[in-house]
């Protein structure tokens, strides 16, 4: 059962509310755009690097595995998983950091994801999702915070939402290492040996260890809260710090993000200076919010390649054509 939706509507006779929410997210424009948004590596040439979309699918798979074993609502888990990054910026966290710097009031992709499903999708009508899905989306983000959140203000009200938070961490820790190995940013020998010993020496073994530990420990405790052993938790935290030190803050990875930040900053200022042109871009006759807020929504919704193309159109000279 759900606590309801922002606007009342008759429920679908075939699909339960959370399944209906999942379908609405999958069919949204914002979800489709995730395939051309950076996860960690900006516009990689290889076909096998993760994008924001494939990250989302991996989170969904891990979260559903945990939820099924714990006999939770898989539809709710999947809906939160598929929607958790729907408001993410182009250029990964570099894009988020840039918008947080230039937009009055700051920017957070979890808040933006909720704004997308509440307001921006379906030409301003929003998706009218259930309370539980919206709550899970808005509280999935953790940065370098606790793996198992204990603070009520930032903890999802459902176990399904809490599962997605943990699944997000499991997914990115493992696939970002996998991508970094593929890209030659690190080697297998760089990964902390104690983590390999406790979690496994392959991508699949590490995911299996983390997932099984959460399921087993949660069922063992029987107190209705997600649990993880201290040994596995400390290994996860160690791996996460390794990622920050060797990958996320690696200058090889970061080199082009300075350029990406420049693109977003200059696009923001140009659109602020040319509001009429901005309205033509968003195909509206008037603003639905302040100009700054509308431009922020527009920039956050861009794919990497759309941002590149618009910047090229506005700031770079085009080849002269003889008529």
C-alpha cells in the first residue's frame, strides 16, 4: 500500500502503484537521456564504460536481489532505483559541483531528481509518483557519508529506499574500479590487498560478498533494520576512500572536467544574458519559475553531447560556406 500521490488519481486496474511508478520513470524523457550522461569517465571512446544509465540499471539489479531475499516490495525498490539519478547533471559529479557553485541556493542531484519527477516531466505536469518512491529518490544520496544511514532526516522511510542507498554504493564502488582498470588509471595491484582478501579479487566476487553479507546479517538480526558486518563495512569504506584518492581526484580523470565546468558556466551566463533565446530553446512562451532556476533545470537536464553541441553553436566559429 502507498500513502498516496501528490495529486489524486484512480489507480491502474492492472498495475499496482509502485509498478505503475516504475513504468512512468522508464518511459520518461529524463530516464532516456541518462544513456548520454557521464558516470565517471567523460565521453569515453570505448563501448564498455559505464554511463549514468548503465549505473542505474546495475543499482536496480543489486537492489532487487537484496529486496527479494528480504521479502520486500520489489516494484517499489525498482522504481526508486530507476529514478534515483534521473535529475543528474551532464559531466558526472563535475557537472553537479559546477551547478552547485554557480546557481543561487546551490544544487544537489537528489533534490533535482525529485524536481524532475514532480514538476519537469510531462511538460510541467510531473509524473505524480507515490510518496514512497519520491521519498526514496530524494534520500538516496550519501556522498562520502554513512553507508547505513542512521539519521532520520536523511534516511528513507521505507526499507526499500534504504536498500537502494546501499545498492547505489555497492554498484559504483565496483563498476568504477572496473572502469578504472579498463582505462588504465589503476592496475589490479593498486587495489588494497586487505579489501581483495575480504571481498574478493574480481568484480563479481566483490558484489556477491557485499550483497550476501547484507542479506545474511539483516536476516540474522531480525530487528527490521538493514545490517552489515563490521568486516565487510570497513572494507567497503576502505575501497571508497581508495576510489576518491586514486580515481575521482586523479588528474588524468579530472583533466577534461575543468573544460566541462567552463562549458556549463559559459552556457549559464549566455542564457542569463539572452532570456528570449533561452525561451526558444525550451520551446516556451514564458518562464515557469525564475530565470536562474529555469536555466539550472535546462543545464541539469542536458546530455554531455547536447552541452557540447550547444556550446559549439554559441561560442565556436562555424566553417564558412560558399553559396
